C-alpha cells in the first residue's frame, strides 16, 4: 500500500510485514486506522504490531514495536502505544529529540495541571494520577509527560473510548484542552503544514 501525506510525499507501507503475516489477528485495528496515521507509521518506521502474554500493552523503543496483551488489544490501546512511538520518533530520527521534552508543551501542560490540582480534591486526582503525578519524576523518567503525549494521540486518532479506561480520555480532554491542541501539531507535523 502507498500512502500520500498532505505535502504530496508518497510512502510505501507493507501491511504483511507490519502485522508479521498475521493480518487476520489485527484486521479490526487496521481497518479503523485513519489515513494520516498510516503516513505517521511509515514516517516513524514503526516495525510491527504483535501480541504479548501479559494483560498489558507496550511500545518498545529501540526495537520500535508495539505489543498488545490480552484485554488490551483494541484500537484505543493501539493508538496510546503508537503515541509513545511518535513521542520518540515523529519529529526526529534521534531518540533524544522527544516531544515530552518540548519546552512549550511542558509549559502549557503545567499551567493546566496547576489549575486542575487547585480545583479538584484528592479523590478525583487519583483517577488520573497517571497523567498528573510528579512524585515519581526521577524514578520513572517523566512518566506523566510520556503518558499525556501517548493518551493525547489516542484522543486524536479514534473515538473509541477503550474498555474500562474511558475516564482517562475524559479527564484529559476536559481539563487539558490547550495541551491537546498544542500536541496535535507535534504529533501530526505534516498535517499542520501552514503553521
Ligand atoms: Zn503509556
């Protein structure tokens, strides 16, 4: 399959290679991928999608693969994990040049995070500790910034809410609108060609 980005550049994307000749297993996901994300997948040179034994899902930098476990094998999880891939590689081939390190992103996110923390009691914060926690900054390498980038890609790429994880999308979408607007451009650099 050949895909064309808004700049008119054509890129080949090989579905058989991508699904490790296991197309049937992933066809429900593949059929829901919007066109611009195929171009992004070609651009980041995402190697393959596969399955894993545990119930989790992950993106593996270095190998540049996404693996989905049982119970986390839907389109919503795929786009979250693909968000991690784009964080590393959509703007640069260099693994050091990540979106989560972008100063303006951090500034916009911290402003909205501050407003959220002021307004909401601890209980509600617990729902999205994944996105707002800074307790583990050192030990987990800016996990909150990583997860905001990944989940924003999920929000932007599919209306599917993800089984049992709807609240994550909901809170991020409702309380971090400027963060999402800023990341939309960073996550899809070839679509916002006039900015
Ligand atoms: Zn994640």
